[in-house]
């Protein structure tokens, strides 16, 4: 459950963002989480909803999570494709295993909505 | 007044675009810089509970403590047991207890490093070993500022572990397959585990070790020494 630590770190950052922007409250937090980030979105949401209650600045904040699909580009034929195969993806066109990851490793805060 | 909820307050969207692990990553950066300035090689050992991290450290200390300065940070949820094992070997050790968290973070390592320096009393430190909390998932998310991440998988755990715990494999520079003396007692496919691990991380250095028979320990020590002098 590294998600608890991640949620705690997130609260810490949100407090800073609120302070720097003179926000009364944070009302929404938009995250991008890649399918291959290893972060379980349900666990993170659960943890966030538990730890946010301790601070009135974030206690009403909702999480909106955009799950980013796993997309590769084939080094051999340049085909870009989406896959659910986390471990051994191969190119659907030429079957090559030489792939470059385009998206799916994201684990960041995109933006926050504040009330001033 | 707010368009969306009519709450009478003004709402604004602030672009943030930062990693969820920013606080940890910044502290890790500071740790690494600090280690670099003092010429210390920091090694983060991660594995499931009981794969043999502390045992490997004990053997490493036996082999190297007269040649180089060693210090150890021991991460556990509770108890001083592992730090006591290390101190028995005549090497300074600080126990970091996370009080519940299943991994170390770089803030805790920073604190531990300063406590370790008090024990060192000015003695030279060449290698700092950080034994993470026994867990093959969560520690792999947290950069501690180490130069070398080493993951251990012991024979009784089974050869399927790299595929089940890919992040640990992908973020490490070396894989120790520990307790190799137990291979005759388990259906353990040594070729398969190596093949899977390398397909996840082609640059991974793989070493089979046994603390019991001593197999592979020289190779591990040489690997460390080589990294130290790089
Ligand atoms: N047969 C055999 N047993 C080993 C070997 N290395 C360690 N063990 C045994 O495995 C058990 C766990 O070893 P530790 O070194 O305490 O493992 P650890 O990874 O530090 O454990 P935690 O800190 O609790 O996660 C002990 O009983 C060791 O004696 C080995 O090479 N061969
Ligand atoms: Mg141990
Ligand atoms: Zn292709």
C-alpha cells in the first residue's frame, strides 16, 4: 500500500499549492495515472479520501483520475499501438519486441481547482 | 460567483504538472548529492521479507570491513533486530522503523544518515547499505538517493517473481538470486527467472548467491568494488 504514502505526500503538496495561491479550499484534483505506473487508482482514492479529512483545506477535494493507456511505438515499423499487455507486448503489425513506450507510466498531478 | 456550483465563491484551475512523488524525489536528489560530495556509494537492498538481505550484508561485511568503511541503515516496520545483527559485526548501523509504512522514503534516509554519522565519529564511510523494509512492491516506487538498487529473490520464492513484480526488476541494476543452495529442494527454473528478468531489464546484472555455501559471494563483492571505483 504505497498508495497511502503517496496520498500523504499529495496532501502535503496540495497544502503548499493552496497557500501559494491564497486558496480557501481545494475543490478538485486532477491526476494522470498510467496503466503501467503501478499505482492502483482505487487504493489511491481510498487512501486520499481517508487522509484528506484531517485538513479543512483539502477535506472537500474530489479526485478526478485520468487513467492513461499503455501506448507503444514499434522501433522496426513505426506503428503506434495501445495494449493491455504489461510485460511482453509485441507489435501487432510486424511482431517486433523492440518497442518504445509512449505513454502509460504517468503518475502526476495535472491541475487543481481552488476556491479563493 | 461560481458558474458550476453557484456557491458564491470564485473557482480557479491551477496547472500543476508535477509528480505525485515530488517530495520524495526532491529529498532523494538532495541525498544523492550529499553522498556524492562525500564520495559514498549508496546501495538500496530490496526484497520480500526473509529473502536474505541482512544475511547478505553480514557476509559482505565479513569480506570487506577491513578494506573499506561500511555503514548500514536498516529499514523495518518495527524492532531493532536487524541493526543489532549488523552492529555485532562491528559496523555502525541505524535502525529506521517506519511504524507501519511498508517502505523507506528519502526523508527517513536523510535522518538516518545523520544519525549514522554520529556513530561513525569521523571514521570514513565508503559504502552505505540501506536495507529496505521487506516488501517487493512498494519500495520500488521510492528513490532514496541510492546509486545502486539491488533486488533479491530467494529460491524458495519461486522463479515467477520477476514477472509478478516487474517494477522492482525494472528499477534495479542488479538481481541477486539468493539461497542458491536450496535449488535441489525446489522446482526452480534458473534459466527462466534469468530470461524473464533480462527481458524486463536487459542491463540487469544477475548473480546467484548462497550465504550457506558461499557461492557467488566473490562475484557480488567484485561487482560492488567495481562500482565503488567507478
Ligand atoms: N539456506 C539458506 N538460507 C538462507 C540464506 N540466506 C539467508 N538464509 C536464511 O533466511 C532467513 C531470512 O534471512 P534474513 O537475512 O534475515 O532475511 P531478510 O531479507 O533480511 O529479512 P527481513 O529483513 O525480515 O525482510 C534466515 O533464517 C537466514 O538464515 C542462504 O543463502 N541459504
Ligand atoms: Mg533483514
Ligand atoms: Zn512493428
